């Protein structure tokens, strides 16, 4: 990585998940320096395409597939329950006339309660999937952040920026794009110890 790279513009890195150094801001790139007094012109900078790092990370792909499969199982189960409920309602509509008023009211109350239970069950399934997705993203971000810090140290980099559409960085030369290298390293680390990463929550289908 060549020295002499200058950082232009304001680097709004507060929302970036990757490694960076604290630095004081001045009016020109030449006068900007880090907390340790390093001139900006001497900083060694690289960047990664954030979406590519995440989407090409084998752990993320594997766990995403498991969550998708879990969602399909939930959907199949929910549809089966819904069909059963609809059949019960249809049967009541056809035979309710043969019931006494008290029996009909009791059956109506029962069906109302079953409908409410079905709605609660559906909401619980959705919340469980949402929690799994949130946990997966949190796990992935932590793993990537840890690896990025190690990568920066190993490659003698001072800053690794996150390139995202609409983010703070509008342009960077391909010469400092280390996305492929980071993805390759992440996947090798995961392949070497798949059990070393935190899995998403086990399938704990909402209680019936």
C-alpha cells in the first residue's frame, strides 16, 4: 500500500462497523492528524464494499439459508392450522342451525378464541424469525469487525473504510479495495473452525 494517500472530505464513520482510528479534524487534509499525531498524508487507507463482505461470507450465507428454511416450515404449519380453522368455521356455518342457542353461542365463542390464538401464534412466529435475523446480523457484524481489526494490523493499515451506497465515501480508487482479500480471509477462518462462530437461535417454534 503506497504512502501519501490523502483523505478528502468529512469521513462520517460513526455508523461504520469497521476499524478506524480516532482523529482530529482540521480545514485541510494536510493538517488533519490522528490522536497520535500521524499526518493524514502518511496514513495507509483501504476500503471494503460492505454488502459484498456480508453477502459473500459463508457463515452468513449458511445461516441465512437456515432461517429461510425455518420460515418456510413456519409458513407451512401456519397455513395448515388456518385451513383447519376455516374448515371448522365452515362446518359450524352448515350445522349451526341444528344447535340450541346456548350451544351455538358456546361454539361461536370457541371459534373466536381459536381465531385469536391463531393470530397470536402467527405473531409469535414472525417475532421469532425477526429475532433470528437480527441476531444473525449482529453476529456477522461482530465477526467481521473483529476480523477487520486483525486484518488491518496484519497488513499495516491505519484505516479501513466501509463503502456503502449513500454512505460517507463517494469514491475510492480500486487500488485500495481489499474486499476480495477480506472475504477470502473471513471464509478461510470460518472454514477452519465452523463451530467457533455463534449460531443463531435454535428452532424454538412458538408455543401452541
